[in-house]
C-alpha cells in the first residue's frame, strides 16, 4: 500500500517536472514527521525571510489531516516539490526514491538530531524493502549536513553517500540554544503555569522509546516516581517528556507531564538537569554545559537490539544509574562530567551560532 502511495505522488511530481520549469526562488521545507517546523527547518525559514525574495512551501504529515489536504498533497505539493530549486528536509521521506529531480535542484538532508549516538539509517539492520527505499531516496540527496567534523564519516555511512556530500557545518537547530537570551523569562512563565516548580531545580526526564509496546511499558515501571518525590521533592521538580508512541498508555504520577510541550528547546533552556537513557537530547544539554544523568536499567537488553556507535558506558557524558536509588544519588551529585568535553568535541565542534550562515554560503546560489 505504501508503495502505491509513493508511486502516486511520484506520478504527479514527474508530470509537473516535465511540464514546468524550476522556480529559482522556490524553497520547500519538508518535515515528514513533525509539523511544527521549530527545528533546523525553522531556522532556515527565518533566514530565508530575513534575506527576502524567496517563496517558501511546506510539506509535513499535517498534509494528511483531512481528505482535501491529502488531495492537495498528491497534486499541489507534488508540483511545488518538482519545481523547487531548494529542498530542505529533516528526516527520511520515502517517496524521494521514486522522484526524478531536475539536475539543478538541490536536496539537503538536515537530519533532526546532532552528533552520533545510537546507530541509525543504513547502519542498522532493516527489512530488505525498507533498505531498498532508503537507498533509493538517499541517492537523490545533494548534501547531508552534520554538527561536527568528528561524525562526518558516520553520516556518510548512515546515509550511504560519498563523504564529499557531507557538510560538517553545524546545526541550525542547536544554534538557537546558544543564541537564546530569554531563558530567565521562559523559566518565569513556566513557574507561573506550574507553581510547584518555583524555586526548585528543574529535572527533565526524556527517555526514548523501545519499538515494542511491552518493552515501553516495562521500562516506564523502572522509574519510581514516589521514591523520587520522597527523596528530592523538596528541592527538585520533575518534568517528564515521553515519546508519543509511549505516552498514550503511560501514567505519570507526581511529575509534570510536558510531552505535548510545543518546543523542546524551551524545556532545555529552563531545565537544570537532564535524565535520559538513549536519546540524543543529551547533545543539547552538553552544548549548554548542563549536567546529564543516564537512567538505563535495561542497558544490556537495549544495546543488544539497537547498537551504538561508541561504547555506551565510556561514552555518555554523565553518570549511569540502573535503579531509582542510584538515580537519586546521581542527581544529588550531578555536576560537571570529565567525559562531557570529549563528547562535545566529537559531536558538536561546529555548533557555534553560525551554522545557518555556513549552510547558506555552501548551498545557496
């Protein structure tokens, strides 16, 4: 069925490509799984608007919110994509492999995370049909950007492209964190909404998901919210941001549920400490020199199913806890981690607030 949809989109795309020329000032921002456009695509949008003279079009999963929108996706959006000079995307877009772009079109994969943590893309085991589609899609990429010279080889491998196509120019999304001057105001607004957090250390718990509902439910049970509240409730306020695939059936007692909070960057700016397990959100906290604690009670099981690029125990920029007691102890002593500087150098050495400028200098004509 998916193949049929991809081919239908490609049909309208290729008809448009044949009948119409590329419009040199048309830019498509393509976000297959996120309709908020508040990541690197949002930074590209802001820079295009600042420079002026560009026509910006958007494609996202919101295009399937209704039947009329879906019809527009297969027709008008296919036309806009076929006639765009520049296409910026933040994730895999499987129809890409079926599309025949004109030679002058520039297709840029920005990706949605920084650095290298869990293996991804073509570096993981995949069903043969998915791998074939991903390979076909990635062949259409003109460039892949990454946040550091230290991970350029990894991105070339994960996307199956020649290293010459990988631009280690930084991350526009992460640059927002470095430029932010409103953290204190965001914190006040948040405390007004959640007065139970006022005057306390804000701890953001942001675990990843396990691709299996049973494992998702199991890993959530490892975190004892009552024990956390008993030990740290007077001094710490716990925020929980779950993946949408986990959130539907999860119960979060004694914590502030921020799963639906629109902009995760704001949460990073207002939080003092991060608890995560295998999520690349740790990159943002390391960038801002904020402490991380890694709550990984299922570490051996998880790594057996989803390998990492580096040895987890010696790589992560913070203490590892495998039960709630260890987690509480780690939070009481959370501070600078010797591994954090090495972690930052590997993953973020080109994130300096100027990534968007470098992107435009390298790509835009």
